[in-house]
């Protein structure tokens, strides 16, 4: 489980981020090379990023699959950075995940030209996350590197061990942090898309052709 804490490297190409309306206009895929997809746990980052990468014809990396090694062992920081840096060096890509406190943003955002923030309301995140988590536990579906959701995690009172508690308790602070990034120079020079409804998510993907 990752927390979106800490400050990434500043991308001081401009004093403000370039906000693009989710409902209007069109996404010019010819100007989209490297996309960082961020948002709350359960917001649908990986599904969205995978579909966006398919439509753009670019590689996709899920940061969870790098960080969580077999047995839920966390990859050491240096190796994590090495793998993220190597992927970010590519000419075109889509990466999903936060991992700000683990240094991923400082490696990805200076290279990214586009930030997509899935900022769905907490109630909607939970209506997606609860059935997804229960389904994964019930079916024993493999997530990454042999790891699976476990029933005991759902009754664990520690948010870092219980994805449902993590999403519920971290939603507000994550939103506040990303709103701050949009106001300061952190996302300066990027095309920033803040998608707040399922409709906006669908429309964004429809324009990515």
C-alpha cells in the first residue's frame, strides 16, 4: 500500500498548470507522449491507464506491480527507483500509481507531459472498491507477483493493511495534496486533466484516439 506524501521534484516550466476541461474540446493524442495517472485507491487508475495506453499504442506500467514483490515484500527504494527511472526514460508511456513518498513522482513527473488525476468522490470510489476487493478475495485472483488479497486484511484496523480503510481514510488528504500541486509549480507545464465523474472518464478515453 502506498501513501501520497512528500514533495516531488518541481517541474518549473510555467507558473501554473494547464488545466484542460474534461467535458469540452478534444484530446490531441499526437501531443500526448508520457502520461502519469494518479488518484485514490479504488478510483480505477490501472483500468483507465491500461485502456489509455492501448488506445495510444504505448507501454503501460502499474507501479504497484513493481513495488509489491512476492509475499507482499516491498521492493527496496534504490531498486524501485532504478526500475521506474528506466521505464520513464522511454519516449512514450502511461504509468499509473501515486508513490509520491517513495520518490516515483520525482522521477516520472519531470518526464511526463500529461497528468490525469482521477478525482472521483469518496462514495463512488468505495462503490467500486468494495465489490472489487470482495471479488478478488473470493476468487483468489492474483494481483502482482503471486500476491492476492486476503480475508484477514479486511478486518485489520490498520489502513496500511486494509485497502478499504486506506481508501476511506486517505481520500480527503490525497485530494488536498493534489489540489496543492495544481496550485503551485509542481504540475507547471503539464496538461492536467482532473476527472471527477465516470462520465468524464469515459469521455476522456473516447477522445484518446
